[in-house]
């Protein structure tokens, strides 16, 4: 399996969980602390830590240490992985768009012959 395929698999697995998708939704607005996201989602701190680890391993989020206070860690989205996901989705859409157009043309030809 190619490296790009493995990365896509990790991305899809990470985003399959509703809590992790909720984390992404929060981080789309602005970087956030783990504890703030846990509170917003009604999750425990250990559960949020696990979700963030999976998102980091899939390279969907990154951790940033605050210069003012090294104890504070903010999480933010990594746009590169989402761009790769968007490209894959566009390729799938293009494939199915072409397939459906070909099927429509076939059905219309068959219907026209019956008249």
C-alpha cells in the first residue's frame, strides 16, 4: 500500500468518530485547549486526550505550546491533510459523475429506440 493510501486510511478512520469530527468543528473556528474542548463536548479529559492523539497521528491536528506558559497547549487543524482529503473526494465525485452521465446517455438511447 502506498504512503498516500495509508495516510488517507488514517484520515478516514480518525474522522469516522463523531467526537473527533466535533473536535474538528471546534478547531475550524479557532485553536483550542484540550480541556476546553472536553468541556464543550461533555467528554472526560482522558477521553479527549485519546481523541486528540488519534487526530495528531492522522496529522489532522497539531499541538502548539504557548510561549507565555509552556503548560498551555493549543490544538489547531493542519490544513494539508484536509486538502488531500478534498482532492480524493473530488476524484471520486468526478468518477461517479462520469459513470452516471454514461448511464444516463445509455438509458436515453435505449428509451429513444423503443419509440
